[in-house]
C-alpha cells in the first residue's frame, strides 16, 4: 500500500464525485440550438452546476430557471437559480415550480426546452396537486422519510401527488421539443424515477401510490385520499403526444463513478471488487452483509485476495425508531458505518468510508464518515457506547466525537451513496 488508508479511501470518494461533475461532462451532450427560443429549466442537487455547464457551452440566446437545495446554488448570467427545501419541500420550491410552468406557456414546435434533472428534484420541484396543501405534502414526506421507504416508492407517491412531476412538465412544454439531461441517483438509472421523472412518461398508477402508504401504515389525510381517488392524480403515459418530441440523455450514473474508482484502486495495486451500483436495504442490514464479505476476504482471500477494496453504490434507508426525546442525528451513510464497525469488531487492517456524493449525508453538514480498526476503541475510551448510539440513530454524534466525519460541503452533483471497504 503506497498511501495512508484514510487518504486512499478519501481519494476514491473524490474520484467518484469528479466522475459525475457536470462541468466536465455535460457540454458534450447538448443538442443543436433550435430555430426558436431556448428555455432552460432544472431541478435537483446538481441543477446549478448543470446550468452553469450549459451557459459555458451554449451557442445562442437562452434563459431559464433552476431549482437546487439550499447552499448548492451558483451565480449565473442568464439562468436564474433558486434555492429551496430538501428533503422536505417548502414554499420557495413551490413558487419556483409555478414560475417554471409560467415560462413554458405559449411555446411552439420551433422552441427547445432543455431540462436539467438530478437527484433531489422531487422535493425541490414542489407543486402539490389540486386540493392538497404544501403543509400536507410536507407532513407525508416526513412520514415516508422516517418509514424506511425506498426511493422508487417515495417517488411513486410524489408523482401522483404532484401537478408537475411524473411527465406533467413535458405535457406543459408541448408542443416544444424537450431534451432532458439527467444525472442518475437511483438504483437502475430509471429516468421515470430520477426526480420523479418530470419529463418522462409514467408506468405507475394512483393505486400504486396508495399501496405505498398502506405498506408503511401511513395515515392518509382526507385531501390526499380524495386526490388519489381522482382522475387528476393519474400521470400521463407513453401514449401522450408530448413524449413523441421528448428525448432523455443520461450524462452521469453511479456505475460511471464506481468504474473510475475501480481503475484508481488498480493503479495503487489494490484489487477492486465492485459489489453493485444499486444496493438498497436498511443501512444497518447492508452493513451486516458487507461485514461478512470483508471477513471472508480477510480470513480466506475470497471472493478476492488481499489487498482489495469492496466498492458499492446505491441508496440504503434508515427506519427511525428513536424514542421520544432521544437525540437522533446522522444519515444513512454514517448509520451504515457505525453498524459496519460493530459487526467488524475492530478487525485488524480493515478500513471503510461511506459518503453521499452530493456532500450531504441526510440533513447534517457532513458527506459521511470513515472508520478504522480503532474507531470503536476510541469511542469507548471516551465513555461512549457505539451500540447505544446506533440504537438511537445518532451516528453523527459518535463520529463527531471520534473525529471521523468527512465534510466536503455541497459537491453540486449527485450519483447517490459511495461506499468503499479496504482490506489489507
């Protein structure tokens, strides 16, 4: 090993983020300028950097609006950037959604709508369906976030409670040509799931949305119940004429980032074992599974010989079960790492990093954290019980105490979680 293990793991994460940087990749995917107007609209954690990449590479006049998460904006010349709430929608996102719809009125077949979509767009592009208040949408979003629902389930419900997602944005832009450039943050890279597919035809139904609420035992307010029973809640399918003039291009995916990091590991003499780009499940359960693989490598050189690094992407979930009054801080990556550390039990020469590529793990100020063979011992030397911190979903506080948090600030891209387990 020609590098400190912690520095090596951080370099892998940096490479994963750089591979998804729209400032480096978006320009090559831009369409030709149209005869008419060019309207740029965007939503997601990467919206500002994607819009900046358009401004730097576009030849011709344009204007537009991009919605991104608070703290993820950039100053631009022609495209207005609005910051709004994520993961829970707010009034700024709702107003920006209205402004976007207003920009799309009266377009012609000669016009182009360039849509820039990345993860987080579901919450940011907030316009509830008729009869549903923003407060009701926020409340049900919070319940879903705490339930352990996966991203596909979350976005199925979001599409059917929205007046703009689930293909409705493409309908609003019709008859203009719509070209959507996407950065994927979802398992399988399904365009209909990324940011709830505002410009993509939808295969799900309102019945599917109700099934998500019933699966997790979430109370359905009367207004939402009524809307989901109405025809207005159904999303447009592929037969709608708006989709005949719509094109979707994926400019960055989780697999792209995993491949770049695998190549980097090889250059350091470390064998990469890519476990998958779409791993889902409860964070602590995924950690248990990965700890078992790490142990097999450590003891038996299977499924790969040491030194190697287990690399994976995807999006785990955390079902919050903290008792009332308990502190509960930490996103899915820190929860994964704390559970992994406990399952490894301080195993010698095993290090791990887990971070969200958008730079924010959950709602805290860190991208994730890193663990070493000494992490548990360090915590216990401070009088802290890692098991108790995990039980109350307070992984952030433990890693803050041990000095193992990783803070990058907003990266302005998002290809979901990145995990790397180094076994020497």
